[in-house]
């Protein structure tokens, strides 16, 4: 990436800038190490030249999946987190496309294992179901049960301070221009297009629930609980963890986007996300651009995006 | 060609919360493919000799004889000079190549040396500095001989001159007889990266001078620095050379840039081997974290161009495995013991000098025990001149009632000599 732009106003910025000269927004520096040192300050053996700790650039820090021109996903550790606790999985079965994004819950133990286990098992279950020609809604519910079991079986030491491994999950099966979406938690699905962009899921979060019950969003956002998730995959989740479900008919050209909150925390509105995405581009390019946007905005959390693009 | 090899000895595993990292770095030079010496390969050897009144008689005869021997032994491609001094310095022979003509002239000049006057060492060093500055690219080594104490009036001047000499040339100091003060010469030698020793009798001067000359002529690479990088929040508790003898380099650190310091190590010759003990305090990590606690490299600079010779990593890994973290690296333990040994001798001798028999006995007894445990026979032998050993492994000793000054001074000067770790 030779030219960098301020994500807020688009002004051209250089690598050494800490603030945009035009609008004053802070520009995220590429921090390779927890101590704040840049990626360039990590030596060949993974040791940070500033704080000395070993920070090898692990495979999971940034990985990309590209099944074909229209289906891709990118997961990135972001700038501040010491490891990537997100995971994603994609599959194509005959003419069905499958997308899964999971975000390990940081306050639980081994969130990175939880998200990986959930994403892979859910994707495998969905793939098997679509191979058998199952109904997408039924397949989704079964996949969530399977993934939930796998996450619950992750061995962990349970104590007062440790929540067992937990993760969010959002899945999509797209068949014949119909997307069947299931979710638990606050990872989201969006439809992005020139017109009619919309968020397809509603977060399982304290914020959503109190606003639905009548509190204003401004008030709700003041509470420290506002980011709490009310439903998830994990040993201490409610037993009736039936996923949220929605069907969506693809109207025309555009992108079906699944993402973790590492992205939407910087651009919650569908229209904004649509604006950031390049139009008529390959799925992988769209993913990379969205991830870069999140990193440039501060990258405070892991960022995962999966995109299925529609040309018409 | 000199081939430098460096090796780190340490137990990199630390218990949770531990902050102190210890490592021994062994650097050896062997013949073979490797670093070339200073381009010109020029060596300058300077003799700095006391000719104060007290040197009169057989001492000055012995010194003149030894100097002549040194001059005749000089290799033809080496350079040399001779400076004598009392209250003033005198250039007996200026910096010149050791051709047969120059050697002849020097020998003649040596014959005219006489002893009289006081002792103002600063003047001698200042003159030597002037001579050395004529050959800035060469490997510059000097030998200083005195028989007495520097005049008190000269102390401040001496410090000023030493500051100017630091980094320009190295100097080995020798005291003949027992009227000189060990700390005085050690002060000079420490600043000028040299050794100190006693020459008990004038008749031994010649042999000692020859040894020093041979060592100087074996030096290939000059101005070698030990460069240490540490992480940002780390603190270097100490950096000591621990072999062949103990030299605390901690306060010689020169900051190159944030987190990087250089310790001067002077010139290195063929077949040399030195060990360094690093002790670094770091911010502890969590169990499982790995850290690069330090990076030590050896490098030399010629004409502003830096050449790195070796590079070693000092690591720290935090663990909850007691078996891993409580193992003491043998080499670190050995040198920690040797340093303790040297300290016990120093403090023991100080206690003895002020008449504190009980403390002296206890400390010198501890020294005997440590010397025995580490197989440091040289030091044990020196200790035997000052104490009667009743039980070496237990460290039970008795102070000798009569101790010759020369023996006490020999122990004092050589207490910093260490042994290498005994093969188990």
C-alpha cells in the first residue's frame, strides 16, 4: 500500500504522520508489538527491539481465504490485541455458498480456540447438510448445536475468575439468491449495495435489549455494560441457545458481508460500510479494503470479514 | 587473521516474577579465517619508566638492562618509544620504527639514564600520550614501571591526564619492590585497560618486561568494544570481565543510543580468550513469555567504519516449571563464585590491615573455601602466604602472624585472577 488515506476525510497521509493534517483524526500506526513498537521493530527471530518480548508474526495474525472471485474472507489481529481471537471459514457445495465468522470472547479462557473450533465445526456441519440437500434453516440450527457441543468440550480449568471458552458466531448459507443467516452474539451480517444497504442481524447484546425495551440508545451507550453479549456459544450459555435467524433475498448486485465487531465498531451503519467498499470488485479485494479501513481507524480489536459478491 | 568465537552460557528459564537475568559470554580468538587486524598492522610499544631518586642503585641498573632487552627483542616492523620520568618526563627515545639503526640509537640513549627527583606520574603519562598520538591508527600498548607512590600533589592532575589517555592506549602497570601502593597502580591500569602486578625483586624485571612485550606484540585488533543492547525498560546491573581476571566494566559503559551501550575491551591478540558476566534486570513477563534480555556483540571501529565481529543473544523465558528454573548454569555459578572469591580476599586484606583479626580470618577463610571449590590453585597458593590453612573445604584458617609485605601485596594484586570452570 503505497498511498495511505485518512479514513475520515480521505486526505493523503504519510507513514510517519500520527494525526491527519487535514481533519486531525488520529492515524493508527502499524503496531507489531503489544508495547507499541512498530512491525519493523521486530527482528528476524521475532523479538521486539523495543521491549524485547518475542512477538512472532503468527500465521493467525493475518490470514486470507479465497475460494473463488466472489467468495473470500480476511481475518486480522488488528493493532492492539496481542493475538487474533477471531476465526472464519468458507465453503462451496454445488451451488451453495457457506460463510462463517466467529469472534472469541476475550473475557473467557482460550477464546482463540473457541472461535476456531466453532467456525470449523459449523462450516463442516453446514457443508455436510448442504451436500445432503437439507433445508438451510434446519441445517443452520443443527450446525449451531454441533458447534456449541465442540466449544463446550474444550478442556479448560473452571474457576470464579475464568469463564469457560466462549465465542460469537454468524453463519450464512446462500442458495438460489436466498441467504439464510443465523447468529449468536454481536458478529453481524450486512447487505451492501449502491442502494438499499442494510444490516441483516440484530446484536444479542445488552444494548440492543434495553433499547428494545425502551431505553434511548444514547443512555444505553453510557453504561459500561453496553458491549455485553447476551447470547453466545459456550459452556455457560443458556441452554435454549437457538440462533437468531433471518432469510434475505438478494435484490441485485452487491455484497453479502459477515463480520466481527472489530469492523463494525468503526462503521456500524450499512451505508457507511457500503461507501468504504470498492464497487464491482473481487471479494478478496473488498475484504482487504474493509480490514485496512478498520486498522487505519485504530484496529483496537481483531477484524474478520467474509464477503460473497453478486455481480448482478 | 583472527577468528572470533562467542558463546553464551546461561539458564534462560526464570521463575514467575523473576527479574534478574545472568549470562556468561565467552569470547575466544583462534587463528584462521576471520577478522583481519587493523589495516596497517602497526604496533607501538611504549616503555614508561620511573627514574625518581628511590630507583637508584640496583633497581635502575636492572631497569636499564630490562629496557635494553626489550628494545633488542622488538620485531622490525614494530614501533617503540621510551619515556622516563620523575618530577618531569623525559623522552629518552621518540616514537620510531624498530629498525636496527633506531635500536642502536635507543640502546645508547638508555645507557645515559640516571635516577633522581620526585614522582609525578601525570607528567610521564602526558608525555607518553604525546608520543602515542603520533601514530593514531596503530595498536598502542604501554608498560609503566614504578617503585613508589605518586606524589599527593599530583592526584588531580593524574586523573585529568588519565581521562585524556583513555581510549588512546592501553597500559600495563608494574610495581617493583613494596613501597608502591596497589590501589594506585590498579587505578591507572583500570582506566587504561591494563593489568597490575608486583615485581618483588629488581632481578625479575627483565622477565616481566619480556612477557609484557610478547603480549603487546601478539595484539592484532585494537579498540574492540563489547556492545550491549537491552530492551527499553531493562537495567544493566553489571557487566564484568571475569576471565582471565576480574575487571568491572559497568561504569565504563558509553551510551551509543537509547538501549545500546559500549564497553571498551582494548586490543585482542591471537589465542586470547576472555569471559564476561552480564547481569540484566528486566520487567518480568508472564509464564510462557520469551524475551530477548540482551544482545551482546563485539565490534571494532577503524576510520569511523564499524565492523561487527560476533553477536550473541541473552534470553529469558518465564516458566512455572521449578525443575527448569532452579537449575543454575554451571558457568554462571562458577564465575559468581570467583567474583565472591576476589571480593573476600580484598575485604579480608582490608580487615587485616586495620587490625580486625576476626573479620579478616572469616573472610580469608571464605576465600580459601571458594578457591578450593573452584580449583583455583593459583589463588590458593597466594592465600597460603597470608594464612595457615587448617581445613580448605570448610574454610578454616588462621592468620599468619608474620606476613611479608611482598606476599600480602602479591595476594592483593593477583586476587582478581580467576580460573576457568573445572571440567566436571
